[in-house]
């Protein structure tokens, strides 16, 4: 009950004019933010491009390897003519469908 007799009064303080909404310091901060975001975006795009190009190079290398492996394992016409059916002649196995598969 010791505060019962107190009667505080409000005395407004005089202040200077409010600061402008955008001051020089704020524009420097915005400019620094803009520069840093731009640099981060450029670095991100460079990294993504590097990863993409590396992936494409690996994919092309894999496809070239598969093509060369398929080319090396493909039977030749001479190889097909040398096959025999057990009767002693290799030509009966050589039909148009077999040649068309090559």
C-alpha cells in the first residue's frame, strides 16, 4: 500500500525530427545485400553448370562405351556362315532373318 498516494505525471520529452525512412547507412546496407545475393546466385549457377556438364560428359562416355561394346560383340557375316547345324553345312542356318538382325 506504499504506492497508494503516488500520482505520477507524464512529461513529454522533446526530441529531434524523426530520421528519414532511408538514410545513407540503410542504402549502403541494401547495396551490400544486393551485391552479396548477386554473388551467391552467380556462384550457385556456376556450381550447377559444372555439375550438369560433368554429368553430361559421364553420360556421353557411358553411351560411347555401350556402343563400342555392342559393336565388338556383334556377329559378322563370316561368323554366321561358319556356324553349322550338325549336318556339316553352315549355310542352312544363314537365313534372311538372321542377317536382318545384324
